[in-house]
């Protein structure tokens, strides 16, 4: 089974979420869920996908949660 890890491309490739089983891209919004049932929605764009290592690198625009949008630096 191949599961992906999502990394922020800047700041040394910080791991955002691991073991992604579901990923949906809708414009600048990426919805994802891992095997543990944790879900995240990012306002980001995919920069690169490394299929051999199951890694996805994104340029994060803002993080969206149940408490609204938190701007990234």
C-alpha cells in the first residue's frame, strides 16, 4: 500500500501530515485525510509529487480550520 506524506516546500520541507490515503485538489484548496482519520484542508498549490517516495510538496497559501483561516508567513 502506498500512502503519501505532505510537506511544506519552504522552511526545509516541514512535514504537514503523513500517511495520506485521500487527497482532493479544488483550485487553491487541498483536502486530505490520513489512515488515522485526521483531516486537513490547506489553501495551497502542489509544487511537486515524488511518486517513488510517496511525497507531495506544496506551497502553502493559508491554513484553513474550523476556527477560520490562519495566514502563513
